C-alpha cells in the first residue's frame, strides 16, 4: 500500500461520509470499487480511520443489498 498521511486519510473519509448522503454518490462509490478500499482500512492502526470506514460501509450496505 502506498504511503498516505493519516490526516489526508481522515479528511478523505470524512468527505466520502458526506458524499454518502445522496444515493447517486453511493452508487458511484460502489461502481468504482470503493468497498475494497474501505474494507482494507478496517485493519488501520488509527481508530478514527477504522470508525469512519466502518460508518461509510454501513451507509453503503443498504444500496449494495438493493442492487
């Protein structure tokens, strides 16, 4: 995995969390394999990153089940 700063990961996840408000954005995240990236972040050392990725996966779960 390439090097990313913790701050950039946190900010990116917060942006993704905000994008998940709209169904169209959730579909785009699913279409472009966003779940793969979010699942890999579940092993991160930073608890905030793990929590945000888990929260986003929870938001995407409804759309994934309906597809």
